[in-house]
C-alpha cells in the first residue's frame, strides 16, 4: 500500500514539475515576443527620424534620379 502511495506522490510531483516547466517556457516566450515588438517599434521610430533629418538636409538631391542613373549604368 505504501509503495502505491509513494508512486502516486512521485507521479503527482512530476506532473507539477512538468506544468511548472511549461509555464516557465511560456513566460519566457512571452517575454521574448514582447521585448522584440517593443524593440522593433523603437528601431523603426529611430530610422524614421534619421530619414526625416536626412530628407531635410537634401533639398536638391533626388533619390529616384540616383537610382535611375545607377540602374542605367548596370
């Protein structure tokens, strides 16, 4: 009788540990996804501000014309 109780207890503890491992994995995945999304947004905002500053400095320069010239040279 005691061995059955011990084995049941061991199985119950193992299930608990499996559940905790699953929760830890899910928590880590959510953390990674959340941070990645926040970082992507901040990188996009930084890139936009750099492009805006460069666009303001280059009033005469046309990127489209430069691309056409580059394509024609190839």
